[in-house]
């Protein structure tokens, strides 16, 4: 792990040492992040972004569909002017492992030229998706590009990417809820939980 970044690994938001709490959902092994914890952390991120981008009128780009709840809650926690737009890419299919292939399924309506762009992601796993998007956005003339991810998987590629905002560092488990899916399901859970491995190890 390089020492200059990522600075959040030792932050209080790291859930690596946390006890996982039991879940009443039959498909979940445990609850990792509750609704209240999500709300409190997103309020902090919103305050940080409000401060960092006070006079920049940033363009927040939500990567569909996983980041949709994070986007709607985060933008409401930001008090300074901004615009937002949506983009859909595919890097996963219905499997639980990254394919490494990124395809743009829905592109932006807004121009990125000279805008301060913040890419809003649900989770950073291999980092392949974000790496591709950051490169692609540089080519479109963005004034600056930052990354805000709700979740960062332990030991993953944050150092190789310039990730400015991280909600929580989580253990290397497959998680669902609050936008995150397995085979398109579980997105609507209001909290984040660990899916029972037997559900995808079939
Ligand atoms: P990456 O390109 O490997 O960083 O993959 C990023 C994308 O994979 C995320 O935006 C998610 O859509 C998906 N993904 C990675 N890990 C998980 C997980 O634990 N649960 C649900 N989706 C995941
Ligand atoms: Mg995603």
C-alpha cells in the first residue's frame, strides 16, 4: 500500500474490523452498513464536496444503475450549485465477477467540456470501470475529473486511480442493497448487506 494514498484506509469509515450484524433477510449473511450509517456518512461527504467545489458548479455523473441512490442522497447533501447526469456502462453482466470489458450503454446528455466532473460510483472493485471512464472523460475536455465512490473493497485498486471521496472501505465480500445488485435484484434494500455466498457459488 503506497503511503501517499489512499488516506481513507485507516479512517473511521473502514468497516474491516467491524462486527457484521445479523440480517433478517433470508438471502443475506449479515448487514454491513445500516440506513442510519449510510445517511450520516453521505452527509459528511456532501459537506466535503460543498466545500471543495463551492465555486465550481460541478457536473456529477452517476454511473447507473448501482449508484442511483447514492447520487440522489449525495446531491441533496450538497449545498452549493451543481448539475447532474446519468450514464450506463456494463462491466459485469449478471455474474459476480468483473469481466474487464466496459461498454457504454447510455451516454450523457450534458456536455463535459470545461466542466469539473465528479464521477459517482457505487463500488470500486477491480477499478476497471472507473479507469475506463476517467480516461474517456479526459478525452472529452473536462476541466477536472474526481471520483466519489460509496464503497471501496479492501485491497482493491484505489491507489492506481485518483479516488477523492470514499464512503466506506469494506471487506472483500459480495454486497447488495442501496443500489447494488446481484442479477439485478436486491437493489431496493435500504441498507447494504453481504449476500450468502451459496447464492452465487452455484
Ligand atoms: P470494477 O470495474 O471491478 O471496479 O466493478 C465495478 C462494478 O462492479 C460496480 O459498479 C458494481 O456494479 C459491480 N460490483 C463490484 N463488486 C460488487 C459487489 O460486491 N456487489 C454488487 N456489485 C458489485
Ligand atoms: Mg456500478
